[in-house]
């Protein structure tokens, strides 16, 4: 006739008439839960899931009732700007690594030293100073040396000032007329 006589206990014995101290009570029996009860005799469905509760983390768990210290911020980090060269379509956490396109040709008027990929926007006419081949702002001896190095060139040539497809005496006469001028 001995047993657990408490009707709220997991092991209630309806035929026991003598309480023997063996009663066990309901609680959370899942050892991974936030509210795990090691003394619980049966699971009462009250377990609260543990997980990452920081909504900015890669492994955020909206169902977690308590934080278990597992939050991590690396696996989903990357560039989230679709206009960037290094856009990462699976990244959900912006990590500040975005790099942007621009003109990467250092001889172009709109050269962008910060560009990480070329976007085809390079242009070479808005800053051209005819005869200033070294882009120093002055038409000087350095430019003359560059011109002489291109003398006789056919096709697209740096020294072809009259755009006739060849660097020759006609271009030299034009260059000499510009010699000594400032482009600023």
C-alpha cells in the first residue's frame, strides 16, 4: 500500500494509501533546453529551446527562448550591395568589405584609383591637353621625348596630333607650335 499519493506527481499511485516519499514531479526533461530540470520525473512540455537570440547573427533562431552563447557573425557576412564588384548574393550581414567599379585606366581622364573592377566608363577626351603626353600640365621636353619615341608610328599613335593615322612631320610642326605652353 506504499507509494506516491500526490496526484500532481508523475508517478502518482492511485491505490497507494501510505506516502513513501518516492514522488517525482513534472518539468522539462530536455537537457539542451533553457529550463531543464534534472529532478523532473516526467516531461510536461514546458521546455524552452536554447539558441542564438541575437537577431543580427548569422545563426539567429527566432524560436529560441534563451541565448546559449552560440551566436556567430562570420558565415553569412559579406558585401550585400548589389552595385559592388564583390557583391555576395548569399551574404545577409554587411561586413564593410564592398569594393566598387570605376575607370581603372590610369591614363584616362576619369581614372579612379579606388576602383576595384573596371566598369567600362573610361574616357580620354575631357582632360586632353594636346601635346601634353606625360599629363604634367605643361608641354615640355618630356613630352618632346615621348613624341620622338612615337615618331613614325602608324595606326592609333600617341604622337598623331592631327589624327591622320601616322606620327610624322605634320604632327611635329603642330607639336612645336604647342611647345612651352601650359595646359592649366
